[in-house]
C-alpha cells in the first residue's frame, strides 16, 4: 500500500504543478497500455507406470496416445494434456515526471512510477506483480562541473543494468574531456527494481540473502575527437556475512582514426571468480553519403552469476562469435541489409558417451525495404539459424503506409519453423497482424495492434495439438509540460539518464 500511496502522490504533485511560480517547470509523460490475450493452456497429468503402453516409437505412452516421462524409482509417469483456453487482460501505466525550478539553480526531481494489474480473473500476467513500483525516484543537483543524485536510481554499464537506493556523484572537466563517477547504496535485484528480500522473489526461497546487498562502484572516462575510453569498477557485498556477492572491473574504448571508421571494443574481468568475462571488438564503417554501413566484429560472452547463487557451480563456459553486417542503399528509396554470425562454445569438459551434441552454430539474415512515392513502404526478409539443440528459419514481411505525419498504418506477417534436435517435436508458427498509430500532436499518441499466432506442434503422439493465440493491445501516451513548448529544458534535466520506458 505504501507504494500505491507514493505513486498516487506523484500524480497529485504533477496536477498541482501548474499553480507554481513562473520560474518552475515540469514534464509529465503518462504511458498506458492494455492487452487482451487468448491462448491455449496446458495441464500437468500423471499415470501409474503399470497403466502405460508402448508407443509405435518404442517409448512409454498413455492408452490415449500421449508420450510420458517416467523416472526410475517412481511409480508414476507424467505428461501434459491440452488445457482450457486462457484469457488475460493485463494493463500497465507508467508515469515519468521531471520537475525543475525549485528555488535552487540546478536542482531537479525525477521519478518514474508504474502501476500494473489485470482486468481478468485468470492467473496474474507475468510482470503484473507487485501492483505498484517506483522504478526511479531521485533528486539531482547539476551544475557545469559536477552532478549529484540521491534516491532510487539505475545506471547501465558494460556489466549490465544496476539499480540501487543511494547516491551518485559525477565530476566533469569538459575542457579536457574528463569525467569521474562514484556511486553506492543498497542494491536492487539484478535486472529488476526490487530488492532481493522482496516477497515477489519467493521462488528463490531460502537461497536468497537475508539482507539487501550493498553496491558500490566507480568509473572514469576520457573523450577526445578521435578517442573515447572508459574504466569501470563495481562490487556488491552481502552484509549478513560480510562477503562479496560480485566484484568486476572493465574497460571500453573507441577509436576514430578516419572519417566514417570506428574501432571499438571492451573487456571485463571477474575479480571474485578470478577469470576473464565477456569481451568484444568491432570495426565499423559508415560512408559519408550514408549509403553504406558495414561492420565486422568478434566477441566472447561468458555468463555472470552472483556468488550466493547455485548457478556458478555448473561452471558455465563462454562462447566466441564472429559476425559481419552490411547495409546498402543502392538507390534513394531502396535499402538492403544482410548479416551473419558463426559461434562456438568452449569445451565444457563434460563426458556424454551416449550422445554426440554440437558445440557450434551459425545464423544469418537478409531483408530489403522499398519506399514508394505514395509514402508506402514494403519490406521483407529471411532468417535462418542452426545451433546446439535446435534450428530455426522463416520469412517475415510487411507494408507500412503513412499518408500524413500524424497517421501510420501497417500490416505484418511471418513464418517460423523450429525443429528440435533432442526431442521428437517441431514447431511451425505463422504470424499476421495489423498496427495503427495516430498522433494528434506532439503530446498525444494512440497505438492499436492486433496480432494472431497460428502454431502447430508436429509430434507423433496425441500432444500435437494447436497452440493458436490472438493478441489485441492499445496504448495511449500523454505528455504534459509547463509552457507552450517542451524546449528550453535546463542543463540539470538534459543531463539526466534517459529511461527505456521514456522511449517513444
């Protein structure tokens, strides 16, 4: 309830803002999305081992033809039956508020709140709990040489997404292109805005730390016309045992030796585990006339797990990939793109005498788009992938029509075939839908989308039932601001990190 009261207070504050003095400004963005989804459910069932029969494929099955999984020492075998149709109607609403002109030059307040729920009585849609969340809520004091933020905030580094309740200080020397950043506070769960002690993380149960972790980090950057370099360090400690949860250091760099040519790369080192993590290097070229974009890259990815989790015990191995992409505009209205990648996993040093499994794979795609003089754009493409355990291939395409700046209409469709290597199962999906966007002004936008998914499971047993699905969604975005225009925001506001939820 405290989260709901806080979110409500933010909206009330926004409504009261127009009564403030002329020096005060604000910007409020409300984004509401609703969706209606109809999909097939599944039901877990079991059968005594003595009641199973031998299927035509030689494996155990029910008498009505469902393949079952039997475990040694258990008297029952399990399988899934098709369930009843499920209907879900999730609704989410985000409020992004920025306030400045509070009597102290350079002082501003920023908050992002989310309300989520469901209009149906079915099981909660993923992400609908908790009902109210404060994604960010902080005050910032920013002047030319430094900026200080205190409150709930998030930042993105090469280590990923980090959220915490605490403070962050950035000191800048624009003349020499230098900046230093330090931050610290009580951490949020990785990739979320909930502390690890939140009841919403109950599936982790007793494996969770009993207290919120403490996060601290620092960064240093140097920017010139030809080069960017950034050093990053971050550690996380579990105060209940006074032991590291994670500790990593990383470096990112970019060189621009010639016009249109960029050489970038980075790497990180896991100091807690004592090994190198992920690394990458990219050579990119963009023609001055904008008609050619090309890149070639090599990257190494290694998953990272906190020391308190059990996943690190499985010794995850990294994979290395080499990829390339090319985008060409041979004529003014035609754009062609192609990309490809080859990857391979390191030796897992695990013996599998009864089965041989691939450890490398590849993927590629191409697509083309052509814009007609009547503001009609036609696009189409193909993608394919083969890797350990599965492969996929399919076509996609669509038509977009924009008769005016305020209106966009689109039709889209595609196919996807996905055979699985280690199961007698192959999925075939066909998608189709339509999309409409209406912008009455720069402050109001309405979107409608209806998509259908026709999926068939190609199996030699009774579990080859249809997984068809229909989704209809609507989205409304309102932007409220003081003054007649949204321009002229102070530096304190312009220097705020942009939230992904605020993207148009």
